[in-house]
C-alpha cells in the first residue's frame, strides 16, 4: 500500500453545507470524505457528459474505488473557526405562487445564515491510502482547485508518494480525523457525523447519503492541528495505525477501509 500525501493551502477557508439544509445551514467543520472525493473527481470529469441522471463523481468512484483504501484530512495548525455569515437572498422559490406579486417585491428577499469555516492561509494535509494506481491518484490531486463550494478555493503546493507501514508506537501524533470507534477516550477531539458518500443521482432522490461518526482534532475552541495519542487508547480490534513515509506522521483507519461505504 502507498500513501498519496497532499499539502495545500486554504485561501480563506471553506463551506461544505450540511446535508438537507435549504435556505441556509451550517457547514461541516472539516471537508468530509465525500467532499474530498468530489474534489478529486474534477480532473476525471473535465469532459464528462451527464448520463442517465447520474453525477460524474459516481462514475469516478466506480472507476477508482477498487484501489482506494482510505482518505482523511487535517490542518497543520488549529486555525479553523466555524461561523455563520448573514446573507441577503431571494425568497421567491420558497413562496407560493399566489404570493409572488410585484407589489410584494419587498418581501421577495430575506436573510439566511450560511455556514462557513474560516481559516485564511491555513495549511492542510490530505492522506489518500491506495493499493495501486498511485500515478493516477497523484495526477488527480494536482487538479484540485476547491474543497467544498466552488468559492472554497485551495492551492495544492506539494504531492508526494510514500510507503505505508503498520506501526503502533506507545505515543504518537496525528492531525487527521479519525473514525469515532477507533479511540476509547476522545477528550481532545470534536465528535461529529460526516458524510462518506454523497447522493450522486441527479433526480429528486430524498436520500442524504451515507454518514459515519468521526473525531476531529481540536485545541480549545479552534479546529485542527496535531493531537497526541497513546497506544492504549486505540481500539486495535477494529482499527489500524499507519506510519506515513519516513517522517513521524501517523493516521488511524478502519481495518476494512472505506470500501463498504462506496458500494
């Protein structure tokens, strides 16, 4: 197994709207697996034509899921701050046709709170663990231009391919988010439910996707950064600890990876 280690920079932060939010809604605290896969699919989908009401991301996952073992995200420092921006928006789509008269124009607009996570110039890491085809994954990572909404711009400035070694030292650090069941105590983390697979059917499907509980590193009220972990705190029955390359960088995954979610 190899690790594709991606280093990037958030321009201002990001917004990844919580599933099923309509006129406003919060943002997830970190770009979830589904968002990272969507961003990676950009290069694959450059010349894609919609077929059978399905998103190109679905075709991308079908083509690449056999080589994908794990994917996660973390920031180098605790710099991410969740916030809600008040924005004036058109309310006409939410009004009954009987109330869309010109004389009621003043009521056509309203205020909604749009969730964003601010972290100007925050450096982030994405780790993609693959069984093969690492050359194609490297090519896709260089074509990532946003994480979240199209305005959530990023710059990728380094991509390396490293060996992966299963290793569980007595103590180690990680900045990647972790499946919740992997730790016995997670006082230094924020527990959240994140989507691991989105809804890629372009019809009016009511499904919200596939979700899982994750632990996000935090320092005080700030999200991100490195957290110190101990071997005794890791549930090694269902999870594994991997050392990424020669540096002292570690990631915790489920033993069976992400494949079960991507079926």
